[in-house]
């Protein structure tokens, strides 16, 4: 077993394991939670079966950056001692850190690694670099590997980055960011459901599950909004989510999985009906929401939530959508790189897992890109683990130890001098 611990320390999930392996040993939420049945905050486990209804959550990372090192120390201590069973003083650490991290946060991270845990050596990397490395190694004869150039679009928990990578270095001057990630999308879904049916503002874990199981990206929003207004069987988007009751089931679930996947038939040319049919169905099926049942219906929320990534202005954010963000990132780079970057767009991060995400992005991107350039979008085989796998690959390379900063160097030179080694 490798003595290099690879730690992808995300705002939503921590992926941790050993260098050289294909998959991380453990993936846990980067938080502590307190269920209603407990008086103290608990550590989540990879298979938490507890009732998480209205659980309070504490996170060490807010808006992508480390704000509570003491809480992060507590979570890492549980991770290293109880889940990975490692001795840090005999191990090296490869750690991911978000782009444009502040020097004070970098110092706090270095103190955690060297002073609190006593790791032997440390290497810090930004996520886009590791995604590029992994994709280049998977397809050694592909464009990403031959040109050593790609545009990594990372839609994570806290925000979305479009980052050009050239020869395994992220071009910081070309990176563009949207302050919108999985957490903001979940919060928006909470607001929509709370306004229309039952209050779910405290149900972070449950609404994350609803978002992951039921939301999808619309290819024609105007048409889908019309379909979502119908009642009865003509509404291809309505589906019911059953909330946990704490007695028979402690986790929420989709009432009818077949009903949830019915939206796929819309683009297959299914019968969309006429205005007359819609009116008739509406009269037959008009009914009020039954608040005594422990469930709620979703209709247009299913595609309006992921829509925010493409049009943040709909949420009141004065920011460009993802397609425009990508174009601006490419235009910040040398003109000779433009055609290569458009042909090697790599999607990573949990928020790219919405069905039809890549298809919609290409539809939005194509009109903004010059006609003589090809647009090719690749989604990673597992967008959540892509960064970790790149780190595992780097940690198993023969040059890795020479790239690290040792504990002795940190004690002699300090955090700022050591950081220059990583070309931030």
C-alpha cells in the first residue's frame, strides 16, 4: 500500500484514499451533523442510515474556502484515525485546494497538515490540473494528451470554474468563475418547494437527494414550461417525492420511478396535445394539495433548478451563464489555443451529473463559438471522483516525492516560501 494519502477536500464531499489506487477508500460529507435525536454533533459515515430529517449541519468550508480550521481538524482526525487508519508522521499528503485561495487560508492549511497532524511531506494541487492529468492518461492518443491542453469546467458544491490547463499547469489569468454550485441549487429548490407545498428549508440532506434523483436539464425551456402547466397524465414532469416519516422509512424516496423518468419521452416525439385537450384535462383533474400526506409533487422545479447554471440572472445574480463563462475563459488565452480549448472541454464535478447537461451546454455554446471551430464536450466517467483519480495518478508517479515540501523545509522556510514550489 502506498504511503501517500490523496485527499480531495471538497466543500460538499471529502474523497480520501491511497496514491496509485483507482478509487478512494472512503467518501464522506465534509461536515458534522446533529440529528433531532442527538444532543451533540456527529461524524457522518460512508453509510449513514440515520434519520437526517431537520438535522443541523456545520461545515468547515463556506463559499469554497476554509473558514473553520478547528472543525476541519476534527473531521480530518476522524478520517485519518477511524476510516483510513493511517499514521500521518509516516505518510505524505496530496491535498486539493481551490483556485485563488487567500494566503491566510493557505497558512492555516499548512499549519493543519504539518503542525497538527505532523505529515512527513505535502503537495498542494488545484483540481483542474488533476482532471487534465487523468483525462490525458486515459486517452494517450487523444487530443488532450497530444496537445497537452484542455478546458476544465468544474461545477462543484460551492462554485463553478472554467479553467484552461496547458502542459499540466492551470492558466490562472484565464480562469473564470460563477458563484453558483450544488449548494445554491439545493437552496433554490428548497425555496421553490417550501413556497408551493411543504416547508423544507431545514432539510438539506433530503433536498440534496430530491435534486440528485429528480432534476434534469431542459433542452427547450419555453416548451417544457407549457407542458409543466398541464394536469393529469399530459404532464410528463409531475412526480411525487415521499418524505421520511421516521417510523417505516428513515430516508425519502421517489414514489413512482417510472413516472419520474417520463420526461424522457417528451424529446422522443411523444404526444404533446392541444390547448383544447389541456383545458379538458385541467377541469377533470383540478385538485388541491393534500397537506396531511407526507409527500409533495414536483413539476417545473425539476428543470428550473439546473437552469440557474445557464442563466444565473434568473436568480438575481449579476453573472454570466456557463456558456458565456467558457467563451470568456477561452478568449483570455492565446489565440492559437482557442480551437484546441473548444475541442477539449472536460466536465467534472457533481453538478454536471444532471441528465442532458452536456447536450444543453453544447446547444448554448455553439452560437457563441466561431463557425470554423469544432466544439467537443467530454463528461468524465465519474465526475465526482475525477479529481481524486488524477491525484492518485500523480501520487504514484516516480517524481512525486521530489515535488513535495517536507516538514523540515516548512519549519525552516515557513508557509509562503514553501508555497512557491507549487507554482500558485
